[in-house]
C-alpha cells in the first residue's frame, strides 16, 4: 500500500498542471481516481465546446449541478467557452474559484465541490455546491444548559463558524484556515479577535499546528496534543466546549479558538486551572449565587483529591485527631475487616471507578441505572461480607460524587486517578505523606504553562486585580477589564476605558 501511495503521489506530481485537451484531462483524472466508484465523471456538450464535470456522489447536490451548471451552459448563446466568461455570464453560482494546480483540484473534489473543465484551457472552475447529511443544531450533550442558549456545535465546521459569527458580529473576528492530515485533509480554523488577542499566541498556535504530521484528524485528541506545552502532564492544557456563547466569551477575553471539521467541540487556548473550574452559569446567575457555586466547586475539588488519603492517614497514624465517640464507632465498624485502611480504600476506589466506567460505556438507557444500582448493591454486599467498613464506603462515595461537580470532563478524569498515588503516600507516611503528595501536585501545577500563561494564574503569580473573577464573582458592571494574563493589547471591555 505504501508503494502504491508513493507511486500515485509521484504521478500527481508529474502532472502539476493538467493539459488543455479534455480527453487527456479525463485520462489523467481517471487514473488518479482509479477504483473510486463514488467519483462521478459527467461529460456534456454545448453548441460551442465540450465540458467535463467531476464531483463526489453524496457530497454534492446533483439537482443544483444540473439546474445551475449543466443546463445553463448547454443552452447558452455565448460563443466563447472560456471559464471566466462561463462564471460571470452563464452559471448561477456565486461561490466559485478558478484552479490551475492539479493538487488544488484534487483537494476541491475531496471537499465536496463540483469541478468544471472545458476543452481549451488547462484550468478548472470549482463550484461550491456541497450537500451532505449533517446533524441538526441541538442542545449540547456534554455540557448541560441551565440558563442560556440551547444551541450546540455540530460536526459541520461551517455551521459552527456561523454560530460564533452570530454572537460576535464584527470584521475583527478572524477565521484563519489550514488543512491537516495526509489522508483526511481536515479543515482547521483558527479564530481570534484582531485587536484583542495576542498575535504572538496566534502565531504560536499556527506554528504548532503546521508542525503536526498525522495521517488523519479523526478527533480532537491529536490537535490537543499538538497544542499542549507539557504532553506528559495529566492535567488538561486545552479547554473545549460545545456551547457557542462559551467560545464567544473566550474570544472576547483575548483567547484563541480552534474549530475542527467533523468535531462538535471547539478548543480554546491558553487555559488556566481556574478557567476549567468556571461555568457559563456563573455569569448568568446573580453574582452571589455564582460566587457560592464557585466556592462549592473549589471545596469539593479538594475533597475529591484528598478525602480518601486524609481518612487513611488519620485512621492509620493519627487516631488521636478523631473524637473519642467517633473513633469507637469507626473501630467497631472495622472490627472484623481483615485489610488495613489503605487496602480497604483501594478496593472501594477501584470498584467505584469500574462501575463508573461501565456506566459511561453502556447505552444511556442502562448506564445510569447500572452504575447507581451496582454501587448500592456492591457497597452493601461488601459491608455485610466484612471486606470494607461503612465509613470507608461513605468516604469513597463522597469522593466520587465530588468529581461530578467539575464542569470539564477532562479535569474530572484527572481527579479520578491522581488520588491513588496520594493514598499510597498517606498509607506509608501518614499526614506527612499527604502533605508531600499535595506539594508534588502544587509544584507540578506551578510549573505548567499554556502558551506562556501560568496554569495557576492569576493566583500564582498573584495578580490581585484579577482575583475578583477567580475567588469570587463580582457583579458584571465591575468587570471593566479583560484578563491581562491572555493579552494586554486592548484591556478595556467597554468604550469608556475606565
């Protein structure tokens, strides 16, 4: 297959420009598209010349091709068959492009455009008449909407671009395109607002994507890896969303959005930990409710990370910290448990993660039922069998539920696995091991950068002017400045400049 692919590339390269003769063009293109039965070669004639149309069946609207290209050319009274004249006076399609390079022609065919050749020129015309099945705009599936727009991104990149254009109606919103993937030729759009976004970050994004050499872009994973500064870190360094208003808000902050054809999510960079912990509802609710919700999220982030480890450390090494009455109850519940606290927590954490993963993979109608019922049944059975104690089941359950409060799924995945090494340190060294684990995680977070922006900004390094949208959520009328951590080109959100 590699030899055949190399031979085809060499053949295309030898015909960088197609000959003028329609017969020779047809032979060359049929050799390129050998065994491609979905490629339609449609020759037809007018009174003046012969023509050839090439398009992919299923990607083009064949009715429009006949109505707006074939029939007007066949019935035209214009003597000259030159392509510029055909475009301007005969065919009724506005989105056209004149092509001369063979590779350009092949790319246009792959994009679902109809290509017209005549018998006198070595050029072609590309007509954009794409018509393929796509999902209608629906409510976002991965991000629940409480208050706000019910529109969500779909797999069509042109539709996704239009959804953001409807939110930001200015020519300063730029959409720079590129094609990635040796075989997939996937369209990627880099979006930013000129005059707000840092041009250095925009250029860095483009450079990283240009260096990406893959066969195909079938999901957002390969693009994410290309954009991450530290690929070995478990923490996500790219934010994604399927809500247009989230992307629009990120662009207005000076960030860069990446649209991928075929992916119903939009990626955004740079990113910080606190950005991943924010939700659109923080800004659609009253500021007091938004602040309290944010505090709740921060608190249960720490619970999800440290609760099992703290329980293991205190129960194993620091029983004096537990009130006597509670200690006696815990001792009574653990009286017949054959395992130490660390192994007990490890068993329950693994069981909980298995049930959660099974719930995700099963069909939606069964997934939630299996995960909930399975957790209740197995937890109760484990307690009755004397394998784990009731307090441990409660700790693990609270830890698991806490991770569901995080708005970004990629961040919640991290908090499912990071507690395991911290639990091990706590089981070996007690609270000293717990603090050691916290220090390792904190130092790693401090070292992370996303396009030069600190992962813990604006807390570390500290910028007190930005904490009003991190530790709290002040009323919107006081948010007159854009976050300076992303860009300082246009710091004012409003025209008065105050």
